C-alpha cells in the first residue's frame, strides 16, 4: 500500500501541474502563488484537524515555527514562484523534470549545511541526474520546448525551473531543523504553509499587489483551476505522500514520488501538443534513475 500511495502521489502531482500551468498562463505566476496558498492553507487545516484534533499546531515550540516558517518562505514562496513561472514559460514536463533534481540539491545542501554524509552512491546519483536532465534540456526544437515562444523564454523558463528546484531543496533542508524529535510531519506542513501565505500576502499588500490578485480571482476559469490544483497538490498529494512514507521505506517512497516526469511525457504530448522525442524519454529515465540512486545506493 505504501508503494501504491507513492505512485499515486506522483500521478496526482503531475495532474495538478496541468491545472497550475493553465491558471498561471491566464493570471500570471505571482497571482497564482498567492491564491494557491490561501486554498492550500484551508485544505491542510482540514487535514490537520482530522489527524491532530486541531486546525493549527498552536502548541508547537517557537523554534519550530522559526525553522519551518523559514522553510515555507524559501520553498513555498520563492521556490514555488519560480516553479510556476517555469510552468508558464516552458510547460510542466520540462519544469518538473528539472525539479526532479531537487533531491540532488537537497543532498548537497545537507552535506554543506548540516554535515550529513555524502556517500559514493549519492555522488553517482547526482551525476546520473545531471546527465539525464542535460540530455533533455539541450534538445531544442520548436516542438520540444514546452511551449516557449522564443529562445529567451526557453532559457528563462529553464532558469526559473532550476530556481524552483533550489527553493524546494533549501526549504526541505531548513524543514529538517524544525521536524526533529518526531514532530508530526503534517504539523510541519501546516506551519510552512501558514507562514508562507502570511508572508506572501503581507509583501503583496505593501507592494500594492493585493488588489490585482483579488481582481484576478474574478476569472472564474482560472480560479477553478487553482482550486482544483490546490486540492490535488497540497491536500490529496501531501496526504498520500505521508501515507507512502509511513507504510514503505523512505528511499523507496521518495523515488516513486519522483515519477511525475514519466506521467508528464504522454500528458505533454496529448494536452500541450508537445513532440516527445526518444531523446526526451531516455533523458527522463536516466534522470529518474539518478534520483533512485540517491536514495537506494
């Protein structure tokens, strides 16, 4: 059941990226991130109430709020802003493939900042992941660029996706400091999302962008896609990911959860009319083999 939950997590995250891509192309990545976090906090609060008996982890120690809050700002505010901009510029397939390098970056950051051991198998996995991503992103043609209109958009999209991977890896590294001593992971997710939402909306209000976001919410089609994406990703996806980690080894669960680029290969062709070349398939498989090596070797 743990392995099934992990594969279902990857599939659901792949589907949620479609809704976020379409919504982001209608209202822009910043607006998408602000609205998505509002709905994500609602769904996570419901989940936390069911599992922990209260909507928010109000009894958590201040240092947990500090580290998990910083984790939320780095991962969910900055990282997801870059992620959604990648969706808009180069589509979910290429963006998600580059995001599959986040575990690799997380291993490196944990080695540099937390003093964790960097094993030979992990070094091999890092190299394999980089090779796989390189095989795909260096293939540039009109039908394999994820929808980027120009070469400039393609390069900016790749940089945005890489920024998303760095943000996710940095956020997860910081979250380790707040999840010590058996602190419930669902409470950690709740704190990350609450702090991220409050921080992002405070900045938006100070910059005079809150009204823009509220006006964008009148786009019912975009709002509907944001709501669906937030239910699939932060709510159902996170819940299934917790189940998978609970019922199967962490390395196996993490590897299977990284399969969403595989699911996005046919989705990219059918939904976004991308031409999926054999090279793209091979590069994706090589990259995911590297992710597996990170956790399993």
